[in-house]
């Protein structure tokens, strides 16, 4: 076990000093008890009490060490959080600036494209409308074909899944009947 005087020098908090004072008092009372013990036969209760006091002192010391380590860990976690928070803030600011810059560029490009489109639309309005109608009709036809294909594939998949499920059901029923027939026999 560690020297109580060395522990007293190392102590940094009032709780540690209080514990050291209690240990010294225990030593003094233990020295008096030893003097009495030399006059009287050693009693096991005194030994048990001395061991309990030593264990209590060791427990307090360990408890203080755990508290110190826990506090250090809290400080490290807090520092790590602050650093992460700062980095996240910096990353946010950078991203925000980039997003604003990109947005402005896109807005400018969109405005320019809109002006050009309006000019072209004014020149060839009828032609654009006809092209739009044709494209719309073509898109509708393609969408209808795609929908029909998807529906057909879904129906086929459903039918195959149902057929497999039915076949599995039939096999399970046959197995169940086989087991039942074996049990009944």
C-alpha cells in the first residue's frame, strides 16, 4: 500500500487532505492500539477493523483517482466537441459561401437563357407550339407503351410468384399429409 505521507503531498483537493488526516488519525489510534495489543493478546476484531480501515482508505484513494480520470475524460470530450463544433462551423460557412456563389451563377445563367428563349419564342411561336404538341403526343405514346410494358411485366411476375407460391403450398400440404399419415399409422 502507498505511503500516507506521500499521498498527503500529492493531494490536490480538500477531500484528499481530509482523507489523509483521517488516515493519520487512524495510524495514531492504531499505534495506541498496538501498544495495548502488546499488553493484551491480539484479538481478531482489531485485525479486521485495521484491515477494514485500510480497505476504506484504499477505496477512497481509488474513488478519487476515478473521479480525477473521469474529469480529465470530460475535459477531453469537451475539447473534442469544441474542435468538432468549430470545424463544423467553418465547413458550414465555406459551404454556404460556395452555395451562394453557385446560386448567383446559376441565376445569371438562367436569366440569360430565359431572355434568349423569349426572343426565340417570339420569332417562331407557332413552330415552337407545334413542336411542343408533337413532343407531348410522342411522350404520351411512349409513356403509354412504358406503362403497358410495366403492367405486363408486373402481371407476369405476379403470376409467376403466385404459381411458385401455389406450388410451394402444394408441396407443403403433401409433406404435411405424409407426416400426418406416418403419425396415424
